[in-house]
């Protein structure tokens, strides 16, 4: 088969782009760099050569395959090893997209071991890999919390460095800004849990909103504020609670 007749494998969908507010490379921001197939060499240069981190391993394998399939060096051997090291797939939304694309590249290479093709960015209108949202609010299992108590806010499909979220996130409960810095109590497979203190609010249903880098996610009527039995002491910060047992909540608009 003529090389000219081969169709290039599909490439990475948009993230959306991670804010990368600290200017330090992380797997999420390297994914954004890799979305331009001409930048795979630049991406490989900032990826750790040796790493035990699953997301970094995945990005290394993808960058290596990106170069190899375009005839620009890279290493199919490295790509195969890194793909095999993630036999259970990837946890984050960008990681899952990268893992799928790497699998497509390896399959292309098995079918056409001598072929090279020019990769192209995914076309406009391609659905994003991540659907960042509040997926649950934990109040201890009863769906109620008093002012001064700690609640857990679970974020799904996060596409940014969790450390950046803590520095830049703005959390509102019942329309009132939470002054204390939220505490990150869990990080697993793209799901983050923030602990915050319920501010002084009147009893009734309360929305929860998290805003970061200009992106806002909101869960309406996330829980019910109840009247405190006693006046709570002023809080100086959030104290993590464990374990979290999330209850189903309405899907945000």
C-alpha cells in the first residue's frame, strides 16, 4: 500500500487547556502542548526521563510515539513499554484521552510497521476530553449541615494541577464567599475533594460554586443549611473530615 494512501490516526481532543498558573510543567499542561503534533519534541524534553508516576509515564509514551510515527525519531519501544505499564488505563480525563490515542498509534504501527504519516491537530468542534464539574457534596450522609461545620466538595474530571486549584480557587456556599483557604483532602483519578467550612447562612437550601482560572462549576441545592444549636466559634480554617460518603446530587446545568 502506498504511504500516500494511509490515513493519519486521530489525535488528541481539547482538554480544555490547563491554567498552569505556576509555570511548572505537569502532565495536564504537557497534554496541552502535545495537542500540537509539531510540539512533541518540546513536550518530550520537559517530561522526566525516569518516573514512577502513571500520568508522566503516559505522556512520555505518547510523545515518543508521536515522533516515531512522523519519522522524527522517538521510540516505538518506549511507547510500547509505557503503554503496557498502564494496563488498567489512566485515571484522569486527559490521561484517558492520551491512553486511547497512544493505543491507536501503536495499532497503526503494528499494521504498518514501516509507515510514517503527518499527524494533524484534532479539528475544531471535537468534544473536549474533560467535563469539569462538582459531582457531589458530602455533609456526613444526611444532606444537612450547620454554619461552622465542614463539608466536602468533590470535583470530577479536573484538568489542572491540584496545587494550583488550592492557590486560585474561589468557593462560595449559599452565595457567600468562603474566606478560609479550602483544604484538599483527596486526590484520585482526576477526582479532587475540597473541605470547606459552611459560612453563617440562614436555614434553607444552599448552592455550592467553585471557580478556578475563569471556569465556574455549580451544584444547585447541594445541601440544606440547618439552624445551629449553639453559636459556633469563629473558624480559622477548614479541618478535613473522613471518610467522605457522597450522596447523589442534581446534575449542574
